[in-house]
C-alpha cells in the first residue's frame, strides 16, 4: 500500500468518510433536541438546506432532506400539493386505504390514484394530518452529509414512512 493510500485509509475506512460519519451523531442530537414547531408556525429564520423530521404524538414518522426547507415543507403540507411533492402524505394515504402496490400503468398510477373516490379524499386528509405534525430540522448544506444524515436519522429512529428502495 502506498503512503498516500495509508494516509487515506485508517482502520479500514476512508478518512474523509470517517469524518462524515463522526459528524452524524452531533447533528442527530441537534435535530432530536430541537423544540418541534408546526407548519403553520414556522419561524422566519429557517435554514435553507436541511434535514427535517415529522413526528406525531411523540412517534417519529418521516425524515427527509432538502435544499430549500420552507418550499419542501410547503410541498408536504399544502392542500394543493400533488403526489410528487407530498410524498409523505401519499404514503400515509396508501397505508390508510390499502392501495399499497405501485403501478406503472395509467390505471393505478399515482396520478390516477389521486382521482380515485377512496384514495383521493384520503390523500387530502393525509396532507392535512402532516400539516398538523411536529416538525424538527437541522441545517446541513453539504449534499453528501445530507444523504448520510437522512439515512442515519431514519435508521436510528426507525421512521416507518422512509423507504430507501430503488424503483
């Protein structure tokens, strides 16, 4: 192993990656220690790039990451949000209605489900529910750190609505 390779790898882990990993727990603690806010009472000084966490009745449900926190929360909570921006509410509506299987055909597609007489109203209700949840957030500008922190938070808290499956 060359001298450079030895410097870059310590105890089997790349040094830069190790620094990222070691920064996860302090950011995680900062996130969970934040006094939660409601969507309707967001402070003016929100960070732009952040990790956010939705909780309800003390149960942590969904974590996401964004480069524009205020706009992303609006996408999750606004009654007019569509299925591609209110993904958390869409997952809640899927669970509540039993329409859990994805379809890539026009019938049964996400857009089609929003027009369904059972799913459509459930999706509207889910967006209302999400808007009433507790929200926590922590600033994180680096995209790699954002991705790692999202996975770390979702894994550590066992958030049931996060899905890291490939589609």
